[in-house]
C-alpha cells in the first residue's frame, strides 16, 4: 500500500488506495482547512465538540491504515474516504471548505479515470514531475525505476514476504549495499525530512538504485528465495552488484556518486540549458 501526496493550496495531504478508492489522512485535511499548527489537537477537540453537540462520533467515518510519516516510516493513521471527508468538513468552519470540495471531487474523478485507463496515472505522474522542473531524461529514469521497484515487490509477494515493514527492511538492505549508506543517512545528507528520497536523487543515484533492485529481482528468482530471511540475503547480493559498479565508477572518476545534490539543485541557467538540449 503506497502513500502518495496530494497538494491543496500548498498543503500536502497524504492519500492511499484502499478498495480502489482514495483514503486521505484526516489530520492533513484538518491542517489544510484550518492552517492549524497542531492539527492533531484540533481534530481531537473537534471530535469531542461534535459528539457533545450532535451526538455524532466523527471517528465512525474513519478507519486506520498505514501511511508514511515525516521520518519515512509507516504508522497507523486515521484516514477517511471522500464521503467521510464531506461529513467532516461540515464540522470545520473554514472559507476553504467549498474550494476543497471541488478539489476533492477532481481527485476522486481522476481516480475513476485511472481505474478505467491505468496509463493515465503514469501520464499524470510525468506531468507532475515536469511541472516541478525535472527534465524529460530524469523523468524517464524515475518512471523506469518505479516500474522496476514494482516488479521486485511483486516478486517478494510471491515468496511469502507480505508485511510493509519487511518490504522496507529489504529495500534498505539493497540501498545500503548499493550506496554504502542507509536510506536515512542518504536523506540526511541531502537535507531531506518528509520528502521522497528518490525524487531528490541525481541521475547516477537513480541508475544505481535501478541496478540494485533489478539485480535483486533476478537473484531472487535464480536462488528461488523463500520467505523474508532468504529474500534478505538475495537483496544484499543485488545491492552488492550495484555497489561494486558504483565503487568502480568512483575510482575511475574520483567523484562520489552519493552526494547532497539533486536535479532541482542544479542552477537555473544550467537546468534551462539541459531542458533546451532535450527539446526536439
């Protein structure tokens, strides 16, 4: 179950797919509508107030699902679907309520379209990266990396690896062997907090990430790994393939692959030149 981020007027709202529909983090919705710096407290008081005044328990419109937090780990969080959010909005006196409803309807409609035509999701992801200033070349690598990661995850599922925590451990095992640092250390080097590490990787970092995961998929199949422990050993081997290639490149170029840089840090003038170079 992947956590995605939607944006309403500059505010990030975590969302995830459950039963083919979007479920949104309630505290993120509250933060977006109220601008409260303590949305959890606001949500707690709001539930008590609504229960006292109308007898309605707003939590009945919610359920618990795992969402990625600011530390990159996943925790159980209160989420609600579109119908639940409409009810919760009624309890929030905010001038943003109507614009938020229109935004929510658009997000929901886009999901219906994506179910009917899965390629639309890929197209929207590409368009989002393009709008953020990424080059077509970087976007192509990022999208290819997503496909490779999904193939590896499906392979793990076939081999009795089913828990989200296990996926995270295996992915970290590949990254550590490939880059010589943990994902957490890698994020710290780049000055990241809640952001997605791969969205801030350089071209070379993306390439070595793909190599590590593609190699892991192949080794997992050849070794016929079963369960978490055997998959972990295969993950380490796959990461080592990328790590060996990375070290070889670093020796020959005298430059570190892992760096605090990312594509969006490239000076605007140079970025503009790169984009013009890629244009037909």
